[in-house]
């Protein structure tokens, strides 16, 4: 006589191995939502194991794909700044200035540390240069709060895509994704909360560094040699233009970025220069085939001291010798 078959309920029939297989990638998703401050329980309608992990399940014809924003939308979570009442203007802290310079082995990104509200200094140590993923970085200028949230969402989108597709998005695709985010932010930008980032990375498919700048409408423009944005971008960009050479190495490109921020701070009150009293220096990072790497504060401080020493030996802080580090002397 054949034994009676009593199938277990679906929640009990799932093998523990399958649950563990899903735990690692979905723990990333749960952690991502937690870092944004959203309730994790609201992300997933089905619980697979009571104390292990909450998984979102979708039908094959209703799969949100690799878009983290679509997952948030399906779960009823906000994915950005909503529209403000008509006529509303927000006086939020703004951060400037950031630059990106391409050199032989990749890209250097740099940003000052000051955030301002009108004529007041809101923050002296705000960071504006962040890794987007292993081989790319993003630098922000504009309204500080929305800019920082945009960076977090951008990082999570790239991480989510890689977990779902089991491959990193192309550098071109990352640049396009950030452009869409800036475009979606346009309603808030029109009410005083504009965000204008820079994006740069090492293209592992083409073996070279690439950089992109944006306008407030989400327009994306690839630059060949350097880019700058923020209130001090005119001064910083001029310094870089005068000192740029295609054969720059890491050290030369870093020094050029430091000179650009120093001169921008000298001309633009919203751009912060080095602050040795408080130990605050610009954030500078390189992106190469080995990935995103931030320079230590000690190295940045030493390079600023060397710049000041060079300037002290010249007749004027506005001579070509000072601006280009002595290359045109």
C-alpha cells in the first residue's frame, strides 16, 4: 500500500538552500532601502522565512527588471523629491565647486568642502565627491540635500542592476541613468533645488577614463579633457584649461585640480579653500582600472603646502607661472 502523500505548504516546502541562495543579493536590497530610511517590511509582500529575509516576488509578466526605482514605485515608496506647491522657493544650503580631469591612466575628481546659504557658510566640511561603483564616481554641485539623496539613489540603482543582471552597467549606461535622474528632478530644480552633477569613470571596455557633465534639464555631455561645475567653475575651468596636457600623470593631474580649486576659492566666496586650522581640505579621488580611490587628507594637505610654497616664490598669484604650476615660465 502506497503511503499517503501530504505536501507541505509552500512556505514550508522551500528548501533552505534556495533561501540562502537568495539571502545575499536581497540583503543588499534590504540594506539599501534601510539606508534611504524607508521601512524594509513594506518592500516585500511575501515572507519566506520568519527570521531570515523578506523577499519581493513578481509574476514573470510583471517583473520590474533591474530598475531599483521601479522596485520602489511598486512598493509604494517615494523615489525622489516630489513637486512643491506652485510658487514655493526653498533657501537650502548649496555646495560648489567640483572638477574632473582626465589623465593618462584615468580620471581625477575633486571638490571643495563648503556649503552656503545665501551669504552665510552653512557647512565647512561637506563632501561632494563619491564613488558611484567600483569604476566610477560622481561629484555634486547645487542644493545639498537633494544632491546627496540623488547620489545615494544612483549608487543603489547601480548596485541593484548588477545584482539582478549579474553584470555591471556600461559606463555609457551609468551616465544615461544619472541624466534621467537629473531630468526627473527638474520640477524641484525650478523651485530653487537644482542639482548639477559631474560623472566620471574608467571605461573597462575601452580602457580609458571618461567624464560627463550635465545641465539642469538632464542633458548629458561627454567632455574630452576636463569638466567643472558649480559657482566657481568659471575660475576653476580656466586654471585647468591653461595647465592641461594630455600626457598628465596622476601627480600632475592632482596638482592641477588642487590649483583649480585654490584659485576658484580665491575668486568665489561660495567655494571653500584649504583650512589648515580645522584640518579641512578638498576631497580628491582617482578612478583607474584598479577602481575608485580617495587620496588621504595628509597627501592633499602636503600638496596644498607645496602649492603655497611655489606661489610664495612668484611675483603675483595671478601669473601664468602660478596658475600652470610653472609650466609656462
